[in-house]
C-alpha cells in the first residue's frame, strides 16, 4: 500500500511541478537569479518531502508550494512595474571588463578572480583578454563577452555625437535614467527635444529609449496595456 502511495504521489508531484514551472514563466528556465534560485530549491525540497512521506496529508505538502508560487508570481508582477524592486531582487549586471580595461574593484566585489575570468573567456573561444571590449557578469551569473573585433570603432566625425560603449538606456519603463544622461553630458531638456522627433510628448509614454555609440536613439513607445 505504501509503495502505491509513493508512486501516486510521485506522478502527481511531477504534474504539479510541471504546472508550477509553466505558471512561473519561461524566465525561470532560461535564467535563475538569486531570488529565482531560492524559490526553485525550496519548492524542490517541499516536493521531495511530499513524495517521501506518504503518511502525511497531500494538502499540507501542496499548500506551501502553492504559497511560494503565488509569492513568486506576485513579486514578478510587481517588479515589472518597479525598477527599484527589480534591482532589489535581481541586482545589477557587473562590468568586469569595460572599454577593454579590467575592473579589479568590481572583480573583488563579485569575488571573481583571474582564473575564473580566463576560464569563462576560454569557454567562449576567447584566449586573449586584450581582445575583449566588454565582459558583463549578468545577474544570473552568466558572463557575456563582446570582443573588440565585434565592436564598432568610435570617434568624432563631421561634428556628430559618438558615444563609446554599449547602448545606454536613457528611459526604462517610462522613467528617465538621470545617471546615464549625466554620464553622456546631456539633460532632460535635450532628451525631450529629441523625443519630439518620434512624436513623444511625455517621458511616461516611452517603454525603452537607448542611445548608441553614434548618438542614435532607439525609442519604443508604451502600449496602452503597459500604462
């Protein structure tokens, strides 16, 4: 009788976890932040307890799982609306190499040594650090690498504005990134004038606005459902 109960619970938990992952979204499969990892491990442990203890009521085991899933869905929805909370739960990407230069302070902060960096670069077929323009440690722990050969050369030509580096976000979720504006030596007044070319009157109408190394803006407006 006990073996049949374990078998039944195993099959049931399989379908429950399958449904849980679908509810939590594809984001959980493709990327695990610290928050996602804690939720996933906890749910896995609770599922194991349900299977290994056939004498306990199923409801007592499934209720905590349902609670955690609800918390994850609610927090994910809230972080879609608030960048501050998104940074709180997911953190910020870290530039280990920026503009071809190693950032030793950031590497120490992330407890990332040179052996770790070289290993990650070799896994991406990069054998020389000198060939790297950017190495970005994402919040998921994945290292993204942009080589100098893949990066356009920058400089001034015909008086046009050209910014070095990856595209810089100026507006995210309808909110202006004043720190990035200051970094490129521009103001909100300049940005508002530039957005008028895209028939945008209010910063809140912009879902994402970035500027590339040539000074060209990319503007994606808010849908009515996003406001």
